[in-house]
C-alpha cells in the first residue's frame, strides 16, 4: 500500500484539480415564472474577471442558445481598476446583440473609493460596451404576447452596503405604471430594505452559493456578516418580505480561483 506521505499529496492535488475544474465550468439554470410577458432574461453576476476561468467563447454559445430579450449583470465585474481592460476584451468576445443592464457591486465601489477618478473611466467603458448602468433607476419594457402586452419595469438597485440607498419612491412609482416589476442588485441584504410586495422578482448575487463549501454553513457564520446568509438564504429562490428573490451562485471567484461543491451558474428566466 502507498504510504501516507505519498497518498496525502496525491489527495490534495486531486482536490485542487477538482476545485479548478469546478471554477471553470458552469451550469445554465432555466426557470419559467409564468408572469405572462413573453420575455426571457439572462442573469449574470460576480464575474470577477481577474480570476475568472469561464471562457467567453463558451458563454457566447450559451447566450445565443438561450436567446434572451435582455441581460442583467448584478455587479462585481472587476476587482481592481487594472482589470477593466481584461473585462472589456472578454466582454467584447461575447458579441452580445441584446440590451444589457448592470449595477455596481461592492468591488466596484471599493475601486471608486480607492481611486475616485476611476469611476468616470468605468462608467465610460460600460457606455462604450453598450452596457446601461442602472443606479437606483428604472427602464420599462413591453411584453411580447400578442393581445396581452404587459408593461415591465426593470429596477436597478445600487449595492446596499457600499452604494447609495434606494428610495422607496421608485417602487411606488413603478407599481402604478407597470404590470410586472423586475429588480436586480448585488447584495441580497437589499431584500430586507425594500418595501413588502414591491417587486415580482429580485435578482441578486454576492454569496457565490458558498464558493468553498463547508458543512453547517460555517463559511457564512465565520466569514460573512450579511444578514440574509445568516438567516439561511444563500442561493436559489426564496420569499423575503413577501418579495420573490433569486440568489445566483455567480460566475467567478474571489481570493482564489477555486470552487468546491459550488458550480458557477448562468440563470435564464422566462417572465
């Protein structure tokens, strides 16, 4: 039998390879919420381009196969200002032909605090890439079902911990001017701040689904201070304050390019 000093390195090497593979693949999750709009959205979050192992060529195929009407990106595109060029190159290779909307994540806001002039550069780059930033702002869509057109309000909410607080007035305004309200933001804790029954769907990220899985949710108890994760809401669908939320596992990684029992995801939702 192989001795422990041979088996242990082999086991560790196998685990490392497994975590690298998990970080480089992703699962496309499809859901149908039957809101009757005839629209399909695709949700991305937590790209973290500096450590991203997901290829743009594979993601481009996924987007074309899903054929969404619009794409939402819930923040954390970059880690540092020098990552912006890498993100631009990666994003351009996606060759997206539908409207794309994004919000800031905590990592963007950290870059802005450390380098205030970078915010203008970031915003300009997003504009050049045809990514519309929604910072506590709203746009409207019309549904596609013939004879049953529904007006959809899309609300982009800034990061609840590091960004500008969103006013409840925006939800009062859209409720009276739309049939369906779709919102997206970065940190799931925002779901504790918005009014009850204010949105039909709130898309979120930030938690990575537990990038490195630990039993008994230890990573959320020890490494995070977010309220929602401590309440047990980590990934997938949930009802919070009578609002339907979805927390994506995200696409990228932070600190190390590893995932363990937490496959990245692309979310496609028919509304």
